[in-house]
C-alpha cells in the first residue's frame, strides 16, 4: 500500500515509489537525491508539524510537509 511521505511515522524506513508534484519541486527533490527506489526515514517533526526532517543517502534534510504530499512511499 502506498502512502504520501508526509504521513510516514518517525523512525520507520520506507522506499520512495513515485514522485508526483510540480515540475520545479520534482526537479529540486531529484537534485537532493530523493528519487524512486531511495530508502528514507522520517527523523524529526517541527512542533507545529509543518516541517519534517528526513534521512536518506547519508544526510538529513528538512522539508515542508506540503512539499512531501506528492511523494509516494511504501513502508518496509
């Protein structure tokens, strides 16, 4: 079953299956290395829930929750 990345619980590994968002945002995510097949873990959430820190490819990157809604993942 696929879920949007913004719904991934903390410390649960998942695999990116597809990215469906605005062209500019998709290009930016791909530049960061967030592409289909990438394993990702949600590490932290801001107190208001608007920002999520993700760990993938050996780095931690904080992204807005609204920007992650178009990224579909499969939980391990």
